[in-house]
């Protein structure tokens, strides 16, 4: 039997979604991290991804102004540090320091990669779309890196990477779900 929910309860019932850590920088090169559950690949040719960011968030303006971001994929072992990046504001704290994460140079964009994450997708913004209370940033993929120990036969091993998915701020790996 299915239960019908009023539209305003959608976010409480929420879907299961992947969780990523997106890095950006300000005009002085100061880095920031935002935890996002709004992420997905959107095009194969050219390769593009989309992230959804509320204009209320500090990272929103950084991405809009600098036109670059990195999608960093954390494994479930990073859940606590990932959560810290989601509840603190980069306006007030250095999230790398606060969460005990390491910034490393990206290959082709100014925002750093997060060394502790198993995968990194470097992007340049090619489009923005306002959807209700969020802005969708479409990023063209300009470089990708992945920890070799998360590969099996040249493909991502979900068992080795243990990516994080969330439902209502409860974190799981895909194998848990």
C-alpha cells in the first residue's frame, strides 16, 4: 500500500541521493568545501555534470564568480568529516582545517581536490539554471582523477570506493542500500 504525501513533505520523505564534496575558491584563491546531495552526470558528449546549490550558501557565489568547481567523491569512512563540511559555513571557518581534510592542487582548475576523497571531477561552468530555490551549475568536465585502489579492470569498484548516499541526512554506502 502506498501513502500519498503532500507536496511540501517531499523533502522530508526525500529520495536516496549520492553525496559529494564540492570545492571552490574565492578571488584570492581561498578554498571552500560544500557538501551536496544534488549532483549528477548530465551529458556524455561533451562530458558534463550538474550540481544544485542554494544562493544562500557561501559556495554559490564562489562558483558563480570564479566559474569553476571540483566534485570530490568521499567514501563512507569520511561521513563524519563530510557532515562537518555540510553544517559549517565557509564564511566563518576554514572547512579543510575544521574537518581535517587536505587540499591538493587540481590538474586544470583553481579549486583544489580533496586528497582524502577517492575521485575528483574538475569542472568549468558552462551554464546555470535557476530552479526554484536552487541554482543548477552545469560544469564541463576538464579533468578526472581516481585512486587506483578503487579500480577493478579499469572501472570503479563500488566495493572498494564505498561511495556515500544519503536519505534524510542518514548516510549509507550503496552496498548498505
